[in-house]
């Protein structure tokens, strides 16, 4: 059974850090390219970051470059998104999305709130 389970603390103050995780099972996640996307209230999906299957290459949208860091531990079938210096524009529901050929698996989403 395919499962992608996200976890991470969801409420932080501006300027603080937060790490999201995605744990996968039921498929060979090490073959998959993974994206992080987010959806703010009332807005569409927005691509945030990606990481290749080996974890050797990452990409980020301009607004998070230098603040967000994606990584993965294929031995643990776990993906991470370290988010530092969070800003008021970062709150959203964050999703990890695994893609390989025609297969795509989504995490359930983690709501991130930035509030003082």
C-alpha cells in the first residue's frame, strides 16, 4: 500500500525555522523526483522546491532561495524541507509530490502558519 505521510510543527513565529518531513512506503521512492508545492488560502498551487532522485540536485523558487533547503534520505525513505527565516508570505498548506514516469503520489499536506 502506497503511503506518503507528512509531518512537522505547523505554527511558528516570523523569522523562525521549521522542518517538514515526508515519509514514504509502498513504493521505491528513491526512483522518484520530488517536488514541494504549497497552496496559500484563496490561491492556487505554487511550486516551491524540487530534488532529484539521488538528492544531488535541488531547485527553488526565487522567493525561498537561501531560506529553504530540501534534502532526502533514501535509506530512510524520507524527504525533508528545512524552512528558515520564515516570512509572512510563507504560510500555506505544503505538499510533497513524488513523480516518476506516469506515477505521482501526494502527501496529505501540512498547514504552516506563521504568526507572532
